[in-house]
C-alpha cells in the first residue's frame, strides 16, 4: 500500500508542472499563432488576364510586394536644354509621321472624335499625345528665363515639290539645306503650314505658322517655327498657293525654284524650349526654336492655305515647369 501511494504521489509531481505549463502557455501560443490583420499580405493578382488564368488553373497568382524606393529627381531641364542632351529620336522611324501618316494607319484629324483631345486614345502609338509631359505647342509667354539665342540657316534654293498631305500643305526638301544650332547640324526634311498658328503668345493666335522640320545624323529632331502676321504679300507663299490651286505636271513642266529663306524674317533670334511633334505620335525630345520676329503674308495667301486644309492647329499644351528661354530685352 505504501508503495502504491508513493507511485501516485510521484505521478502527481510529474504531471502537475506540465499541466501548469500548458495552462499558462496556451494563451501565449494562441497569441503567437494568430496573425496581426494589419500585417497580413494577401496574394495579389497582377491583371485581369492573370486573374482569368488563375481561375482557370485554380492556382493563385501571387505578386511579391517589395518596398517602394523613391528615385532621385532627374537632372534639371536647364542643363538638358543648354547642352542639348536629349534622347535621340530615330528619324527613319518618325520621319513618315511628319506628314501625318503612321504604320498603323490610325485616322486622326483636328475636330470631332479624331481631334487633338482624342489623339492619345486612337492608337497605342499615340499614347504620348495624352501622357507626355513635354508636349508642343505652348504659349510662348510662359518663358521663364531670358538670354540671346540665335540659329543659322543654310537653306539652298530648291524646286517647289509641294503636296497636300490631308493634314497640311507641305514642301518636301532633299537638297542639303541645314539648320545650325548649338554646334549641331540638322538637315532640313520638309516645311509645312498651320492655319491658324499652333504656338500662341499670351493666348493670342496668329493667322499662320510655318514649321521647318529637321533631323540630325543621329536622329535628333529640331523644328524652326515662324509666326506670320497679316500684311505684305510673301513672294514664296505666292508660288506655294499658286501650285496648290494649279498643280504642275512634272513630266511636262518644271517646278519653279523657291528660296525658303524668304519665308522667314531676317533675324534668327529664337525662343528656345524642349517639346514634341505637334501631330501624332507626339514624340518628345524635339528641339524647338521659334523665331522671335514675325513674318508677313497677305490675307488672300493665308485664306488659300486655309481653304486647302481647314483648321489644322493643335491647342497649346501645359508647360509643366519646363525651361523656356526668350531673347533678352
């Protein structure tokens, strides 16, 4: 009997600490095994397509969540503009777009459902038209610094190869004419016209604007803009509008020679900023030089250009704190 009593007491002595440990430890174990709802990371489905795939295969698509790291701000735009350090644009890729065509043949225009406010939705190639932060044209009055910047043009006389692209009246150029700006040479590709102007000054629109479109050997684009006031008839525009109304037969009639320099005022002082093409695909990284001095054209000349294509101007775009340099006063 005494031996059984001793065994019973020994068992109690062994079991008691274990029981006490379980009673005390269960709340702690429960607390440790219950996740904090605020810290639970659920599987995240990347996209609608991924979600469909996950459902079809009954496999969760999990996105690994990584800490968001703030990137350093980009270099000041002023350095990019003064040094012309821009991302080159493939001229071969974008040159066809300059006359209003594109590889997807997405139709765009200047009014209605295909107008400028809808360009970014017409084609995946045109998304920069709505998402870009350095778009053209702009209101030139937004200039925020001043210094004297001049360009040099070496434009040679050429035969008037003029056509209506459906979006503008265009003069095709392939005679070695060159724009020199910031120690770079840009070959002149074409000249086209906008009625009314695309660039404005303090909200004021001009009746006509000419764009001289250039490309460097490494694909950078530069556009020289000329704004027109109504006034004295322009001799070169006279030839242009005459050829619009009565196109020449190239097999029987030689086109007249035109001097593109006469489309511009004498001064080559410019307003300088970085922007984009003003037509789809609205590619950015374009060096813009808008002559500070205006040129003149007669009301009849401007009316004939307008009759040929109608309104073909994109409205001014936000400047987004870009550096815009105007001539020193």
